[in-house]
């Protein structure tokens, strides 16, 4: 779960152009177990930007059996992050570059 949070925080931090903190885990689905030897890949995408918050969907895939690789979705999650000032208080998310406010 911690790895999913880290994966989700990367696009949230980029979009917020600064620090973020996790404020909610909206959904978390364990579809299949991750086993020893699996190669795990995380894919995260911003799905919503509010005044101070950013929602990110994270999908996790595992590649199994290197001799005959098979990729399966093992987890999917939706997390919400809030932009932070240097003092830890929440701050507005700036408009996306190139898009009028």
C-alpha cells in the first residue's frame, strides 16, 4: 500500500508544483496477490483537480514467469492528495500551464 501511495504522489506533486500530503484513500482493490519473483509496475494518472486537492488513479501490474511472461493487474486504487505550503497548511493548486484559469 505504501508503494501505491508513493506512485500516486509523483503525478500529484508534479501537478501541484510542490509538496502534497495524502488525505484519503478513496478505493483500494486487491485483485491478485503479488508473488516472489514478480516484476511490479505502477501507473498513476491525475483524474481530478480541485481547489486544493488532486485525485489520482493508480494501477499496479505484475509480470510473472520470465520464461513465458504474463502480465496481470494486481491492484488498483484511487487516492486524494492536498497541496501544502511550507508550513504544512493546505494551499490552492495552481492552474495547469497553458490552460486559462
